[in-house]
C-alpha cells in the first residue's frame, strides 16, 4: 500500500508539472531553462519518470512560479475538475 501512494504522488507530480507548463504557455525549452533542467530531463518528467537530477530546489521553483506549495504539486491532478 505505501508504494501505491508514492507511485500515485509521483504520477501526480509529473502530471502537474506538465499541466503547469502548458497552462502558462511555456515551451519545454523555456520551462527547462527556468528550472535549471535540461529539455531531456523535463521530457522525462512529463512522461512520468522523475530524473535523479531533480531536487527540492526544482520543486521550490515550480511551486513559487505557480503560486502553490510543493506539497500540492504531489496532491490532486491539476486541470481535472
């Protein structure tokens, strides 16, 4: 059961990062530059894989830019009302 929760939260994070990028009209290159990630790393995230290079610093940047908290990035999926 705990692994299911972790997997769901990781999937929510990946979905929400992709949703936020599209919501703000950013290209993958623009979002990657803003976060300090490579385009390949961002593409991995958007495809459900969290790269080893991603850190809490990246999550903090995403949360601040979107006006939310790091915790909520792992919560419910954005755009699915």
